[in-house]
C-alpha cells in the first residue's frame, strides 16, 4: 500500500501562518488603545493621591491659621510628607508628573500635555477657583487625554482656563 503523504513535511502552510498573524494583529490593534488608557488612568490615580495629600495639608493649615492661604502655601507645609522628593522650594517630581504649588496644587505630566489639580472648597472660597478635581489640557493631545479621563464636557474658568472635571 502506497502512502499518500510521502514527501509532505508536517507543518503549517504559508496561508495558515498569514491568517494567524493577521488575527494577532487585529487583536493587538483593538487591545493596545485600551491598555494605554488603563496605564494613563493608573498614572493619574497616583498623581491624584499626591495632590489630595497636598490639598489636605493646606486645609489643615487653613484651619490652624484662621483661613490665611498666604501662611499655608509654603512648601514645607504644603509638601509635608514629600520632603524627600522636593528638589526646589516650590516643586518636586515623580516618575510621571512634576508637582508645583501656586495657590492650588498642580501636577504637570512629564510630556507637557495636561495638568491636574484639586481645588478644595476652602481654597476655592479664598482664590475664587472652582472647587473640584480638574484636568487642564496644554496641547491637542492633552485635550484628548483630558476627554478620556473625564468623559464630560469642559468648562472655561477665568482663573484656570479650560477645565475637564473628573
């Protein structure tokens, strides 16, 4: 009896390999944007934890000093707990953001596309900035990032500019 498979190598044909590569490419093109969004949201979460701590430090100082913001904006008060990170008197950096205090705490992403801030009601009463958590785009890419983080329409504020609440 003659074997019909004599001379045929076991393996995949070129067409089968191309189909598999095509399927993997399609799956990657769908998954990569979602992965990038998840990574950016985790970076923002880290920044918001730090901004919240700075805002809490300032609020505690406001309570202790009769609501005088000028007494509470000093870096040693606002940045309490971050002394090991402070590079200059007014700012410090982490892997993904640069932090600075200008009446409210700001976190600027390292690419310069957007800034994040938290304005507490106590600070809002003093400097008239709108209370809340805000994303402020600095570039077109920043607008996309802020829209993605927020999922809401922006507002315009005379003090802070274009703001996306989140």
